[in-house]
C-alpha cells in the first residue's frame, strides 16, 4: 500500500515546492491523488522521481533525449 501523505508534509522531504508537487501528481510523474481540495502524494514515488532526476543530471535538459533514433 502506498505511503500517502499531505503535500504540505511531503515538502519537508524534498527540495520541490508544493505547486510543483501538485503538477507532478497531475501529470502522472509521481503517484498521488486529490480528495476534495486536499492533495496526497506517495512518498516512495516522489523519492524514486527525485533519484531519477538527479541521475539524469544535466541530460534532462537536452533536446537529444527527445530525438528519434537515426535522426
């Protein structure tokens, strides 16, 4: 079962701000859900996302990531 916490609590475990965490959940980059006006986020999913982003380093911003092979 996912470890869902309030977005307000999740910001203590990450360098991201609340608005960006909501964006990540809405776009499906991180697991989470919204109940009424309350956003919940899965901490394990958030940690995995952060780890992947840090591993990509500056490569996450290069257009080469989005080119098809052979172009």
